[in-house]
C-alpha cells in the first residue's frame, strides 16, 4: 500500500481544496522559495523529504488522505 494522498486547503476566502500525491508535491510546492508555510497534520514541513518521511510514518498507514494547510507568510512589524 502506498502513501496517503494530500488534501490541500488553499489560502483563499472560498475554502478551496485540491488533492495530489506525495510525489506530485515534490514539484507542486516551491519548497523554501515561496512565502508560504506548509502544515501537514499539524506539523510544519520544510522540504519534500520531510513530507515523504512524515507521510510514511506508521500512524498514517491505512489513511486515504493527510490534511495539508498552506499559510501565507505575511511581512510586517
């Protein structure tokens, strides 16, 4: 059995969602270059490798989806 898919809640006023595989996330998220935080099941994920390791953990085996939130980083003072 493979890794769960990612159900992504996009930052918008319309509660937009999308779904992709863990492998698709390698290219989908601009890791480290976009002003966004990627949060998976409550854990801040900083790289594709971190995402893959998290998704492969025993506690997520048998899950169809992992919940992903994308949070824009806002500069301010």
